[in-house]
C-alpha cells in the first residue's frame, strides 16, 4: 500500500462539519479506519469585538473545504466523493492532488514523530480525559491515527476504548 497523504475536499459552504461527521460515520460503518486516518476542518482562534465586548471564537480557516488524511484508492475515493455535501476533490479533473509536506507545515500540521513506548498486551494507565486513572491492556495500536485501543471493564463487560498516545502511559 502506498503512503497516506492529506487531500483537500471541496464542500458546500456551511456543510464542512456535516461532511466531517458523515465521513467519520462511513469510516466506522465500512471499517475503513486503517485507510482514512483523519478528517479535519481546520479552525483558527480569533477575538471578535461585539458591543464593546471581546469574545474569543473559532473560525474556519478554509470555509468550504475539509482536509482528509488517507490512503488514496478506489474505495476511499468513492466514499469521500459520494458523501452528501462534497462537490469534489481539489485537483485537475477527477484526479485528487495530495498536499505537500511544505503546504501541510504552513497550515500548522506537523508530521510529529512518536516513539511508541508500549506494545500490544502491555498494561497502561490513562492519564487524562474521561477514562483518567483507568488501567487496561493494549489491544491494538494505530500509528497512523496515533491511537491505541484498550479494553476497560464497563457494566461488568470488557469494552474497547480508543485513546490518543498522549492520554496513556505504560505502567
């Protein structure tokens, strides 16, 4: 399989978040987590002045566009292209053009190198979030999404939970 790249998808204006949610649902329903790694609507923090009061708000950096980190193949192209609200990929004709490393860096996306300090089967403890202080075993590692899946006991059953690398540490 080739390398995962970032692609830009054009959407109807105002549909960016809906497209993101719909693509993420399709990824889950079709089991494409290993092929479509991340869907992003880049936001920037701005301070608005309304009625003499400063208010912090998040604005879309690129209204009408969604960024997708994925392995390009017929299935992923089809899923993204046929999502309601998507008008097409950015690129000549129907051939999507991936963003370069320089373009991604200018957008504030850096290719962070993680040194994974744990393996499948290791016991880890959650350091932040809703599952803080929960202890469990690593069931799988997704380096592309920078997440692990671990089992936690909930209502007397083992339940898989996906967490970012930064939210867990090895015991």
